[in-house]
C-alpha cells in the first residue's frame, strides 16, 4: 500500500542512495543539497522533511556507502571462497581489483574520501571513523591464525593507500601495475595458501 509514510521512506532511501554515490564520485565538498535532490528526482524544498542538516545527510550517506561496499566485498569474497580461495586472498583480490579501481562511485568510501574525512563536521567525522573501524575489522576477520593483531590496520592502510594512488595514476597500465604489485606483496606476507 502506497501510504504517505511509505512514500516518505522511499524518498528518504532514494536521497541517501543518491548521496552515497555522489560523495564517492565528487567528494564531500562536491555535493550540494540541491544537486542531490535533483539527481534523486525530488524538489530541493523537501530536503528538510528528511534531514536536520546537510551533515546529517552526509553521515547517513557515508554509512550507507560503507554498508553497500561491504556487501559487495562480502558477496565477491563468498563466491571466490566457494571456489577454494582463502578469505584473505578474496578480500585483497577484490579490494585491489581493476573493477574497484574504475568504480569509485560504488566502491569503498574510505578509499574515495579518506583525505577529506578529517575536515568534516563532528557527526560526519564519527561516521567516517566508523567506516575505517569496519574496514579494519573486515581485514582482521580474514587474517590467518597467528597474524599479529595490528596487522589488520596496517593491511587496511595498504589497501586504501594503494587504491588511492592507483586512482591518482589512472585506470591505465600504471595504476593497474600498482594494484598488482601490492596484491602480490600482501598475499606473499599473509596468505597461507600462497606458495613461496
């Protein structure tokens, strides 16, 4: 049944989904309320029926971007693990993939926005910090037994930094070579199934 409440919930979801893509595509400062509402197919005047402020939208969009990215990573990893690939290899191969290189708009929000996160309002910074913690926890969950606990944060840093640098180089041979080199290095260090 299409009630006003359902319509409002659907509109809210559409705004958040649009903003989650937009912040990864254009950065926090490249996203205006009017642009988001227009892209979502809604009027600018309706924004405050959904959010107390632009920062409230950004925090929710960041959370959504992280959740959507994690779901894609998990789906890809599950598919690869079903074929006998270790959880760690599945994560590294997926995160440092050519597909992820080319798709900032739908990829990890930490890699897309890390350099901007510290300069945001407190509520957005807290949402950003949670995204970083979630990424580190995701890496930690894939590490083989016996790996040092602080390895997860170091690996997450390598994943994010490599992806950012590869994107700076471009979706070209140079960017792809950087991804491949980091994948090889991480797998040689931490993947028990990698032959030395």
